[in-house]
């Protein structure tokens, strides 16, 4: 009862229990802890870090708690979409297989274009995915495939969002009048 009350008030108190403690495997205690502080998921037993209900409660409290979910849940498309929908920053923690999934990558780059860095190479070469990423954060151009870093429409979209993205452009597109004009009109110092 004392531990239950403690984790209800301060979820991270779960960390103060012994790693072998049965308390870290007690569903009611862990549920109360992650409800109060999602990051307490890190101190739950392996089994409970793989419990969909517990993990769901944790990520609704703090989406970054998903990084502490079991490898099985980090490879579960539905759970990953739920977590990425709340916080794109969990995308680097998901399984490599799901970082190659177009729908999941799109969800991540829509929220944070720089998550393109962690997408599979095919997706970094996917024009639609890259356009969404650079429209959210022009600096995401750095993570696009070389062919898209020299694509005038992609580079222009990136530069319109962040003039500094011009430095990531490749090839002849750097000399394109529309791209250069977009960069310097937003940031005159780009002429240097």
C-alpha cells in the first residue's frame, strides 16, 4: 500500500525498488506509476514493458516513454504509429523494419522533418516523403538522397522553409535563379 501510494504521487519512485523486485512486475503498481510519469516505464519488468495497455498509458503521459517499450512493441506498427503520432522524436527508437515503412515515416516527418535522417534509404529517395519533410523543416534536405538534393522543386521547397538549406543542395540547382532568389530574399546573408 505504501509503494502504491508513492508511485501514484511520483511515478519515478518505481526506480527505487530493486530491479528483481516483484513490485516492478506488479501490474497495478506499474500502471499507477506510468499514469503519473510515463518515463517510469523504464523501471517496469520486461513483461510489462511489452504490455500494450501499460505502454499506451505511459506514452499518453509522456510519448518519449515509448523508447523503453519492449523490442516487440518497438516493432509493432500500430503501437509505433500511436507513439509517432504523439511525438516524432520516438521514430529513431523504433525497429529498423518500421523505419522503412512509408506510412510510419510519413507520420514522423510530418511532425518533424528532420526525422528523415532515420528513415530507410528508399524513403529518403521517395520524392513525396522528402517534400513533406522539407516543407516541415527545410534543413531535412541534408538527409534526402543525392538525386533529390539536386531536384529544383525539392530544393526550392526546402529553401522557402529554411534559407540555410541552400547549403545542402547539390549540382546545378544551386545556380538556379528561383532557388537562389528564394534563399536570399529570406536571408540576404546567403549571398556571402
